[in-house]
C-alpha cells in the first residue's frame, strides 16, 4: 500500500466514509491483516443510501467524512 493511502489502515468502527463509487457508508467492523500489514484492512459496513450491509477492502474507501475524531 502506498503512503498516500496509509490512512485507510486507521479506519475505526463508526467512521463515516465515502466510497470510490460515490456512496456513503458507516464502518461496522475492521478486520486487519496482522500478518500482512502492507494490505489494506477488510471492512464491513452499512451503506447510508439504502441500509444494506457490505464488505470489501478498505482500499475502496475514497475519503473519511468525519475527520474530527
């Protein structure tokens, strides 16, 4: 993972994020790759636009919306 996307390793449960496809989601679980820290963590989320549950690599997160942690 390059330095520009290192912040994706810091995502936490409850973070509001904008996905690369444009939808917004709330992170519900973060699954880190402890053995392979170079990979972005896997996340589970609830999409804000339709309430569906989703799962993907945090690499698909475009930006963090609640930057004031």
